C-alpha cells in the first residue's frame, strides 16, 4: 500500500508545502526528521522543518466501500 501525505514545512525564507508518497506510514519522530531532510535536499534549502502532515484518505470506489 502506498501512503500519500500533504506536508507543510518552514524553511529559511518562509513556508512551503508538498505532497509525499511513501511505502510505509509516518510513525515516529525519525520519519518526520528524515522527511524534513529530504525536502531540504530536493529544494536546495539549508534546512526544512516539518510543521504538520496529513494523510490523504483513499478515494471511495465501488471496490472499497
């Protein structure tokens, strides 16, 4: 199962947000810290701090109702 998240974060110049796809759910502080590091690296930022995250719900279909 893939997990989709909306991530909001702060960085040196302000704030940002992104969508993140993961094979595992976010379950601890280490996951959150790693996500901040990944966001900083991908956006050429000196640092990024995850402020909040929200998992997207799976869309309802005839197959999963």
